C-alpha cells in the first residue's frame, strides 16, 4: 500500500490525463501512459535468471539490448496463464533509460483519458495503481509504470 495523498494533486492529475495504451489481463482492462511505452513486440524466448522474483520471467535480447521481462499478471497478484495467440510484450521505459518488458494478455487500443474522468485509487490499492478511469462506459485501471517496474526490479532488474 501507498499514501496516494503524498503525490501533489497537480502532478497526479497531469499524470493521469492524456493518452493511455489499454491492455487486458483476464477480463480487466488496464491503462499505461503512452509516454512510458517504447514499443510492443510479440512473445519471444525468455532466458530465466536465477534468484529473481516470481514475476520476473527473465531477460530477452531485443535488438542487442538485454531487457528484463515481467509477467504483469503475476506482478499484480493475478494467477499466471499460458502465453496465448494475442499475448504480447509491452516494452516500457523505467527510471532513467532502463527498458522493461511487461507480458500482457492482449493490447486493446490507445485511449484518451481526461483528468476529470479519473478517480483516485482506493486506499487499499498498491503503489502501481494510479487511478480508475471511467471512459466509454467502462472502468480502466491506470497503472503507474515506474512504480510497477521499480518494485519489480529485484536482483538487478
């Protein structure tokens, strides 16, 4: 858990406002700020790295760069599933220039979210939940990519 009130209101609102890439994990829709996304690639062979957390699948060679890949389902406390035909890896940029891939069930669309459509996360939500957007008649859970990646970077990742 985190104290979401610690984030200045102006920064929190601006971080939630704008374009978000929406993705599915099971039947739930999540959104990540487009500014944090570098590319979307299909699943690729992952090299496991001993001693990493359960949600760290391992690393991939992405055009000569070693990029850690997290299973976003496991990272968020959901049960793991087999990689399916629509699964993909959303490559995001963490703090600095570090790239991290997030394995997701499927990517849906790029959605424009206005700050007034976003409610603060519930107090029991983890640091990775930035807010809940009510857009087009559905609820999209907005993720804070740096927080999601930072807490998932154990053992050098």
